[in-house]
C-alpha cells in the first residue's frame, strides 16, 4: 500500500510518504501523529478488503455503518449485509467495488492499492474524516494489467479505544458482472 501526494518522496521501505511542503498550516506533533493513525487504520481497512477478510472488515466498521457507493445505485445503504454480499460472491465480479479487491486476492492475482492525497479532518478527540483518491492496480481475468480509481471519504469514530468506520462515500465506476 502506498500513499502520497504531489511532491512525494520514495522511502526505502517502498511506501510513498506525503510531502509536508504543500501544507501551509503548522501542525503540532500530536496532530500529525493522530492524522497518521487515521491513515494507518484506513490502510488496514483496505487491506482487509483486499484479503477478503470480512471478519476483520466487520471489526473495523460500526454495525450500522452507512454508505453511498456506485453499487447502491444512489441509495444510502445501512449495515453490513450489503457489503457481505460482495465478500461472499466476489468471484462473480469483474470491476471495482468496495469489495473489489477480494476478486483478485481470492484468485491469487496481485492487487496493489495506493492512497493518493490523503486529507484528514480531526473532529475532536474521538472522530476524524479522511478523503483521498484510491488507485487499485490488478490483473483482469485475462491477465492484463488494469487500474481502477475511486474517490473515497471515510468517517471514523473511536469507540472503546478503537477506530470504526461509521460512514463512507465512494465515487467511481460500479462493478460489472462477468459472463
């Protein structure tokens, strides 16, 4: 998983770190640490999606999570049942969904996700909003490299000391069913 924004620098561990040169406000160390924590839990959530790990995904989501995403056809969905369907039936999908990456990881095809331009709003001590571009590189069913992009916003709330998603909005192309 990579993350970056304009002016990124490549670190030796293969992770692109955001350049602070574009940030015009001076942040204290506590604020920077808290923002990095939000990026980290977001990466963990995407990793659970990529691995088809519904158990970890549900632990990172509030049971009444709400979402707008292309597969919901403009409707607000609530709870985890809508998302469970994609985890359980991902082998029928070809395209990009919230659960997109499970298609490829279950078929042992490589998936590479990059979080671009993460922007975090800290909302008190117990809530945060992260907005970013998500780039997913994968091999399609014919082994041809493809790239999918979505624009995502996630609202995190800390409950009992752990971060959980309470709402997300994802824009981008909906998944298509393969024949």
